[in-house]
């Protein structure tokens, strides 16, 4: 027996779409922050400033710096 009404189904679909949109935006924002951090690193900006400006964790910026140093060495 199905207890969901048509309204319940439509409401659930709307909620799932909104959740998916928010997750996509968050992933996009994270990707942009990492891209910005890499650009800042190429310009020799300190990891502390990059972390403060991008919202990334300092440890993550330092990891990106290490990866960048390996690829340019």
C-alpha cells in the first residue's frame, strides 16, 4: 500500500532538487577556491593569506603548495 499522496511526491522531488542544487553549488565553490589558491601560489602569495582569502584550511593550501612544487620541479 502506498501512503504517499501526489503532493507528497511533488514536495519530495522539489526538496531533492533543492538539495542537489545546494550540493552542486558547494562543490563548485570549493573547486573555485582551490583554483584561486593555485593561482595565488603561482604569484608567490603566502599560504596564510591564501587560506584567509579563499576560506580554505591552511593545511589544504600547504598541501596544494607542495603539489605545485612537485609539478614545477
